[in-house]
């Protein structure tokens, strides 16, 4: 198999995997589990494919993969509006991941600071959170703690930077979608009401996708080394 054929086959495989994971994202009722307090929340499993591509493919292939995923997912499972939101989030997320992949600790540091800001903002608006709001506050506090720990471990080279890059990509994806929603719905108040919650949840999702992607990359590396040894 020629290198060009391998690239085409890999691109097709990643596209199919992104679509399948995107379908799983829609099947898991994350928003319902949170009591419907934050509509539109997903696990972001499909983003593990893009995170994988950021580290193992060139920039052109990453952009093409993101666009293909957004357009096909929108036509198969969503709508034109869904494509618009996904595209805005995908563009910002991919740009951030490509920018910080050489300095991944920046992604976890910025995420930790944004989660801290979101937590402070929510507590100022509601000093005695109860019910669903209390769950959100606890989740954002946990996201801040996780982001801070990941920054420390990445900065001092205890772990690789995949998780830190994932954090930056997940949070920026939510930021991009909220910015687009502000434009489409003419509702700038979403920046102060909806965005703080999405920052914390995005950090939690970023941890999940980072863990999944890092494990997948380790498995692929082992199989690649095994294949090379057998071919010698």
C-alpha cells in the first residue's frame, strides 16, 4: 500500500469513527442527567478523533477532517443551524489545539483560570446554591481542580500533554458555540449566563476525551512498534 493510499484510508477511517462517536454523543442524555439545566451538553467523544489528528496528522488534514465531520454530522443527525454551531466551535477548538500542542500546559492553565472565573461568577450571583445549581458549582470546582493538577503534571513533564491540549480544545469549542449563539440569537447575555457553566463542563469533558485519546495513542504506538518489529 502506497503512502498516499494509507493517508486516504486513515482519513476515511477517522471520518467514519468521528461520525459513530458523534452518534453516541447524541445517544447519551447528558443534559437530562443534569436535570435539563444546561441544554445541548454532550460528552464530546467525537472530539477524541480530532485530538488524535492534531498530534498525528498535518494541519491541512486536520482542517479537512474537522470540516468533513461537521458537515456530514450536521446533514446526517442535525440541521443547518447545528452545522453552524458545530463549525464555529470546531474552528476555534482546532485553532487552539494546533497553537498549544507544542506548549500543551498553556491549555490546562487557561482552562483552570477560566473555570476559577466561572466558579467565582456563579457564586457571586448565587451565594447559596441549591439543587441543580449546586451540582453545577461542584462540577466546575472539580473541573478547576483537575485542570490545575493537569497543568502541574504537564508543566513538570510527569504526564504527556495530550490531556492539557484536550482541555484547551474542549473549552474553546464551547466558547466558539456560545459566541455563534450570541450572534444568531442576538443574545449577548449568554456570555454571562450560559458560558460560565459551559466552561466548567467543557473542562470536565476535556479531561474525559484527553484520557481516552491518550490511551488510544498508547495502544496504537504499541501496535505500530509490533508491526515494525515483525516486518524486520
